[in-house]
C-alpha cells in the first residue's frame, strides 16, 4: 500500500464542508495559559473509561496552551451559541472568553454555562496525524442541560431542534450519582 494520494487538499476540504457536525468550544487553562477554539472534530472513543477525542491544528494559536496544560473541556454548544462559536473561530485568542458566561471546572478549566454538555477531561494520549494532533481525553466530570443543538455544515451554522424533552434529571443532577463524577 502506498502513502500517496490522488485527492488534493482543496477537493478534500470541499467534500468535508458537506459533513455536518455538532459544534463545540474546546477550552483549557493552566500553566500554558487560557485558550479555546471552535471544533466539530470531536468524537466519543469509549465509555469504559469514558474517553473522547479532539483534533487540533498544530498551527493554531491555541495549540501551545493545549500542548502544555494536560487538561481540556469540550463544551457542546446549544443553538443559541452561534455568535460565541464565531467569536472563538475568528477573534484573537486573548478576546475569545469575553463572550459567554464561564465557570471554573475541575482543575480550573473554563466551563461554559448553558452548554448542552461539558466534558471535563484529562489528556491521556496524543497522536500526530498530518497537520493536527489528536488529543484523547478521559472524562473526569460531566455537566450540562437541555436545549436545541448547534451544528455546522455547508460552511454555515444551523440549529437542530430536539424532538423530545430532555431526560430528567439533567446531566448536572445525575452526573455525581450515576456517573460517579464530581
């Protein structure tokens, strides 16, 4: 098997623009500083132990902080967070947290108030893949509430309404009891 490819980057990016994905703000704080970025490249890996992965471009202004801090929080955005998602995608690093209401999570990391879910993680593994690093985070705390989801596809944000009411109690209420977190 050869490592060469016949698909150029522009063609690949155009095809990937058609793939709709949930929108997240991935945040960190610690010795490397406070940072965050907007991401759709987030995926569940395992539920034993609860682990997810996040992809980050090594050329990103947020990369040095994530590389040094060893922790991250994946904040799943609600439909009403479009402006916040755009701010984290376009504003300078120092200005990204000026919008939204932020709490302090496990290890002091930024957790977005009103996120559909917030997965507070310890980075347990890193894998280099092309221009990005894949960060594997073991979930140590989980919180969140209800609402409609925000997705990104065809180079635009879209709200997705939930069909049914959220389960009761909310993630915040059941996380300590059911998941053994916080």
